[in-house]
């Protein structure tokens, strides 16, 4: 991995990136948190209107994937989060390859996305993470996220809900 340019950014996810996404989704660390690779890969191939996604890059090197979706009141109610504001944005993110992990890339990618989404008017950002994924929890907290509450996910079991509120005045 080229470490000459350590800037982290979000780039357009293109069909040409599907093979790389498929490779990353097969990694045991990613598979353990994202589940069966076919579901997120199929979603990336035919992204529903309410979703967006991006390639996380360090310099010019692809190092991860992020997708997000605005949540309506019905969806928030259905998952037991009816107290959160409509228009909250749910985020899913992973870094591909061990060389990308543990170097602050995740928090920087989350910051890039948070700046974009808050500028677009999102009142709140949310993400869930398995209670066992302490490495990710440290990255989220480093990026300004707060551990809000335990969350039971029908696919992934016991999780934590993390939140990041829009700064005052945005």
C-alpha cells in the first residue's frame, strides 16, 4: 500500500469496483460483521433509490466501502428507534485488508461522510456494530460518535447503536 499520500477521501463507487468489493466481503473480518457476501454485493449492484455508497480511498488506493441511507419515521419505528429524528442517516462501513485497519482511516472516512451529510441537512447519523467489535467501537468514538444503546439486530444479534448529532447551527 502506498503510504506517500495519507489523505482519506470518498470517491464514486463504480461497477468496476464490484470485484474488489466482492474480494473484501470474503475476508473473515468483514464477513463476520457484514454477513453473507451475496447480500451486500447484490445491493451494491442495484442500489435502491434511498441508498448511496462510496469507495473509501487513502491517496489513490481503494481501502474500504461505505453505504448510507436516510431513515423515515416508519423505518425508525420498526427497529425500535422511533425517538430518533426522521431524516437520520444510517451508515455501514468497512475497511478492506488488514493493512488499512488500525491506522485511523475509518474515523477519517466517517468524518468525510459526516461533513457531507451534515452539509446536506442530516440531523443525525447512526450506525450499529456488533457488541464484540471493540476495535470498531474505538474508531467510532475517535471520530466523535457516542455509544447510545444496546440494539438487537435480527441478523447480527447483540449490537451497539452509535450516534453522531449534527453540530449546532447546521
